[in-house]
C-alpha cells in the first residue's frame, strides 16, 4: 500500500508557513496564488494527517542544552527510547549508525538546569553502555529551518501587492535587540499553550491564561522582538522528500568554532548546529534527500574559510521525536509532548511547576 503523498501546492504552503507560522491565510494565499479558503483547507488536511504542524520554540540564541550521544546495543534499547521521549525538555531523539547508535537533544534556560537534568533527571542513561555529553550555550541554526522553495528576495523585488505580504512575513525575523533576554519563567504558561499549535487563536490562548487577546498579542510581539521565542513549522520529512539525515561531529580551532557554527547553521540543509564543549567542538545534523546530498554537504565543509576535521559521520536511521513531536516510521506526527525548557529547573526548585 502506497504511503501518504504531497503535491506542489502543499510544498508551497508549508514553506510559506516556515517563513512565519502565524501569518494570516490571506498572506499565504497571496504567496502561493491560491484562495484563503483553499490554503486553509489544505493546511487542515496536512495537519490532521500528521504531515505538517506548527509550534513554538525557544529562540536558538536563548537555548542552552546538551547533545547526548548514547550507545545501547542490548534489549534495553527500546525501553531507553520510550523513557527518553517522555521528558518535556528532551526535544529530539534519533537512532544512528556508528559508534553511538542513539542521540538526544536536551534544552533548558540555564546551564545549571541542564546540568541538573543530566545529573539527576535522566536515570535511563544508566541503561547505556556508552554516553558522551556535549554541552552548548546556544543553537546556531536549524530550529526554524525552511525547505527554501519560495524565494522571498525575488518576491520583494517584484513589488506590487506582494511586497506587503513579504514585509509581513519578514517582520518576525527582525529583532530590536542584539542579544536575547534570558528566558523568564513568567511566560512559561504562554509557551506551553502554543507548543502544539502556533496558529492557535489568541482568544483561546487568552482564555487559558485568564487574560485578554490584546495582552497575549503584545506579549508574543515582545517575546519575538526580544529574541526569546521563534515559531516553527515542521513536516513529515520523508514524505516531503527528506528521508534521511546525517549527524556529524566536527573539530576546528576553538577560536573559530562559534563563527563556523553560525555559518553552517545558516545552510538550508542544517536541522541542528551548535558549537559544543567537547573535543569535537561542532555538532551538525543535516537533512538530506539522498546520500549524494550528503557528499555535497561534506564538500561544502571543505570550502569553509577555516578548516574542519570530521571526527564522526553517521546516518540518522530513525527519528522518534522532533521538538516535542513523536513520529511514526514515515515521519508523521503521532502525538505531541509539550516542550518545557524550564523542566530541569524543577529539580532544584519544585515550586516552579505551578508557576
């Protein structure tokens, strides 16, 4: 039996939503040359089938965490995965080829919280035969990745009514500050309310927060401007012709690691990139259409202004969870576990749970 499929219009709609997941349907319709009703109906179908979804994320520059590599070749492998995916701050879990056959990404709002989680809050790591922990203080790219189908610059150059749409789509990428404000627990409830659906009506969110829609709208605008949050749209990647991913551990001179992380993080293939406190000081996850894509990505690494050594190269054989979404074998969303970057803080301050 053939699996789910998508067409060119679906690709355009999801790519437009990856530019700004909360943009009005009228703007999306203008960009993809379809009616507001048509794009809304298409999106509802994609979402109900688990083929595409939206949500909220900590701004990459405000995300601290750990990329944890694990080796588990016993019958404890599946129980390990089952336990890892349930943690609200373990945002991504995948299996790979190579010396480590599993990895996960933990995020938090403080280094202390992340260390508490690793030391006290992930007992299932004891099921592993090998563990390597790579700490990062920010994510350099990939959180709000795009397929790159719609050329925003060309739309801007065309002018006319479409320039209004482009202006609205680009607003979310502009920031009023040079560096992010430290994420505050005060907006945790808002973060959780928008975790499963970035397009959730403001009125609904306001009711859940016991406030008004204008207050919620102002709160969201401030958090975006202060670079505390981003909205993201993701897809069932194999269905959208990204069936595999490559996980790379790279080594470069320490003084160049941050610069190269942001350079690689901006590439369209990048799904995660961070400079980390390890001997291999760059971790990259790249989304690929095929293994030839992987060779092309490796070639791009050789063209960087500073040399990098490939310490480890592995293929992601299965992704079990992506930023809170549990996935099936085809990459479709099965269930959502609300991402909670403050979860680790509860280990030292249990009262935060009720904030």
